[in-house]
């Protein structure tokens, strides 16, 4: 997976490095491109849980740095070469500061992680809003998963990264596993699953060639902050 794809991920346009996966995710790209800011705001307002609270910029940065340290430690243990970066760019005329860690695994084995991105973005010259996002991709052996009726996302390296972000252990992946296998078995070209995890937005996109997992906070409006403690151990 190329670094160019990571930049696409960072703007929440989903794609994949494998040619087959790229073709089958084209509908999702179009859908992501047409999602409006107002729709995102409405979804954010409906979130409930720890991560749905209104944190200040300083509190959000603290939360991000804590999770970043854990995610970097996991990545070091994997032996994969990774990069940390902080850059400012313009998006639709708005300044976006992106602080992140990411890697590409150029030759992943079947059902092994292909790429990872974890980052915090702040928007505007005054840093008025911001969010934190984890994005993972897996080289998926969907044919065998369907044939053997057997796949568990919780047994992949995704599990460690998701736990590092959420702080929750023993997440139940059974419903996600079931939906992926059943929908692909029924002939769906692409599976999309949306859920929430303690105030985080969870999205799973799957084809027979790849699985993309996205976990993100709402877009925090720092002026609305009303939380005194964001330690969230």
C-alpha cells in the first residue's frame, strides 16, 4: 500500500492497494466524497459514551499522546518500519494540522495487516476543532473464509491497535465476523458495517480481498468543552 493511499485515508476516502480491492471499493469512495458536513455533525450529536464528551484542545491532545505512545509501542514490537509526521496542509481553503504515525506493510501474508494510520487532526488557523482517527487495512483471504465459514477479526493484529485506542479489552467481534462472511457468501461485492464503541464511530469495509477498519472520534468543537478531566485510564 502506497503512501499516497495513506493520504487518501487521511481525508476519509477509502481505497486499497490491491487492484481488485480498489475496484470493489469505488462505490464507497463516491459515498465518502458526497458525505456532507451537516450529516457528520448529526451523527456526532447522536454519539454516547466516554469519547462523546466535549473535550478541550489540551485534553484531546493529552488523550492522543497517551494512545500514540501505546500504538507506537505495538508497532515497534511488530518489527515493521513506520513513520511519524506532523504537517499542515490546506483542504478546501481550511488549514489542517495532521499529527500521525503510520506504516505500509509492502508484502503482507493472507489475513495480515497491510497498513496502519493513527492521527490527530486540528482544523483552522485557530485550531477550533479536531478529531482522532485509527485506520487499518488487512489483506483478506475471503475465499477461504467463506469456504470454511471461519474468520475472526479479533485474532488479527487489528485487536491490539483497537484496544490501544479504546482502552477496552475483550471486544466482541462475532457480529462483525458473521456479517462479513454471510454478506460475501450471499454475493455482496462489498460489505459495510457501521457501529459505535463508547462514543467512537466504527466503520468496517470488506471485500474478498481486503478489510478496512476505521475508528474515529467525533469532531470536537473545543470552544464547547465542558469536561474537567480527560485522563480516561
